[in-house]
C-alpha cells in the first residue's frame, strides 16, 4: 500500500517537474517576445545606415546591433573552432588510449576546469594579456584573440567529456567490427568510431556554442567594449550581444533603450538558433544517409 | 581426419581479472575442416575465438600466456610474435560475430572497407574482389542490383552473409564464427550452414555454436568447453 502511494506521489511529482520546466521555457520565451518584438526591426540592427552599405562594410553602424552581432559570431566561431580540435583529440585520448588510472586523473582535471567560474577564466585571460603587454609587446592589450583563447578554455571540458562519453558509449560490436577486418587502431577511430559518435560530439559542440555566445564575464575582462565597430583584427577590441544586453540593462536612460536590450536578447537567441541549425546540418551530412542498426533481425 | 594441422595452440592460459578462464590448453585444428566449439554460456567460447585473432587485447585486465601457431605459406607463424602485425593477422584470420555487424554504409562500401584499409583503390580490382566474395557467400544474386543501397536494408540472414562475404574479401585462410546463426530464423540459418560447408574448400573454419543439431550437421570435429579446458564431443 505504502509503495503504491509512494509510486503515485512520484508520478505526480514527475509530472509537476515536467510542467514547471516546460512552463518556464514558454514563459521566458513569451516574456522576451512580448517585450522585445516591438523594438525588432531594421533600425535596431543597422540604425540609420543602409543595409547593403553596412553588410559590405562601406559604412560603419553606430546606433545599431550589427557590430555586436558580428562580434558575437566571430567570438563564437573562433573559440569553438579552436576548442573543437583540442577537445575532440583530448576526448579520443581519454576514451581510446588512456589507462584507467590516467582516465581518473585527467577526468578530475577536466571536471575541475569545467567547474571554474567564468569570471575566473576571464581574470586568467586578462592576466595573460597583461603579461604579454608587459614582457613581450607594449602594443598588446585585451582583444578578440584573448577572449577567443579564454572562451576556448571555458568550453574545452564540455567537448572533451562529450567526445569521451560518445566514444565510450559505443558497444563492443561496433568497436570490434573494423578491428576484426584488419583495421589499425587509428583507422578504426577515424573510419568507424568517430563517425558513429558524431551526434554525441555535436551535442557537446552545441553546448559549447551556447556557452560562448552567452558568456559575459570572460569577454568583459578580455576585450569587449561598448563601441568598437565590426571586429577588424584578432588584436582589436570588439562588441558582443551579451555585453550589450548587460550594459543596456544596467545603464539605460529611457524605456526605448531598455526595449532595445530585449530586442538584442531575441537576436542573441536567433544567432544561437542559426549556429545550432548549422551544427545540425553538419551532423546530418557527416552521419550519412544510412539508418541506425536495427535491434531485431529476421531471415 | 587426414587434413594437416592449420592452427596449433600450445600451453595456453588465459585469465580475466586474475580469474583463470583457460588453463594449459593444447589443441590442434585441422585445415579445411569445420571445428565446432560448444559448451555452456559464460565459459569463454567467444573469448577463445578472440585469442586466435588477438581481438581480446583491447580488453583491460585480461592476460594470456602460451603460444598460438598458424601455418601460413608452409611456415609456422607465432601470431603473438613480431613477424605478423595485428591487422595482417586479422586479414588472414577473419571473424564473423553473433549479431550481423555491417557498418552504416552501402553494401558496396561495406565490402570495399577491408580493401580500403589496405590502401587498395584500383576500381576494377576492388570490384572484381567484391564480386568474387559476394558470390562465395551466396549473396551476389540477391544484391547485385542494389550494391549502393544501405546494408541495413538487407534481412538479418543477408546481413550475416554480407559480413561473411566482407571477411572473405581479404582472402582469409581461417574464419572464426561466433554463433553465426543465433540471431537468425531457421531458413536463414540453414543457408548459412550450407555456405559454411562449402567454404571448407577455401578456409579452415572454427564455429562456436549452442545448437548440437547444427554441430552434428556441419562439424568435422566438435569440442566441448568445460571448466577451463576442452573435451572432445
């Protein structure tokens, strides 16, 4: 009897949890749309500049979000681009080459790295920039390159851990198929194991994209500024959407400015959606058209 | 049995997590014959097969002592010695698993896969080898018009024959089969049994099987795996 009551409670609780989760997402999106949609438009992104002139970089946009969008895109693409090869290789090492002891030691390291607050990573990037400024080149200062490297550190553990988990999740059947046909260990990894793990690895990359796009603490300390225009060089300052949202919401002077902050939030979500969609397309392309293995067989 | 010996297992001991699975096994396997290995589940039948192509080595906590010799081109070769690399060994000693395991690609690409691993790219040669192996595995007529379709579109029995054909494309001298019909229905299983008997001309076969009737139908020699060793049936 007690077990039945407990079971019932668990069911109600689980339902409640799912409802709360779904409700929160819908409320958040709804609130953002209601507040932000009125400010969305050509002016929010390009200000008074002609769209074509802005996109072709003929005229600089001063009163729109275009430079911030470009900045966020650059920072995301570059830092994820830097983190993917390192993270995936580390994941391959962890899953395929490391001994049980090494897996424990390095796994702990990655977990510690994953747990470091982003502001600390930002501080680390800032200190690195100061060091270079002091000892290597007086011209060096916090810039896009510093943010990119610091953000790559921030997301490395996600990519490494998901790669490792995806590879280790493959069954012996999959692991041994190519080996039994005479594949070397490396051939097996590149021809079979990695292609079969793409969707797992991609979920780590999607996490990393989201993390890079939303992070404000790291970029605040490593090179983002309120007005910099389109990022022209890795060694220059840049603008970014989350930073814009942050300073508008803390320093707005009228309601219209605050509304543009909500608009920027919607655009940030849109930018992430586009990047996720690209990742999804890559996943479909790499995984190929063949369907998954079936569970049951018949003659 | 007059056939010469093809595989010689000498004083082989294998343990897993320091628990012995086999102890001091000495066995000979005859060439161009089917040797069946039977016995209760969990005694290490599949493990024994993996000792003959070194596939067990990816398992942590496993340890082997003793020697395994195979006769290649008139020479006895120690498969754990330095003369034969693991990939080369596995091309000579093919393996087919319990559940068909085609790779997620087309039938053609599955067949070309072992050749691609060796760097063979000349299309005419690859095609000829693929055709020959599919014919040997009784599969050519069923797939010749859809070589570029996904291998997962085949029935279970066809998939298993594809896996046998894929192993044959490297022209192995020994074929290890781990309960090759256990996931198939009776009809598909009987096609595979006929196929194995025919393959004796080309290879030496070692088949793990649960089914005693199957063993009596196809095997020239049968061994039963008992606690840590083999008994003739």
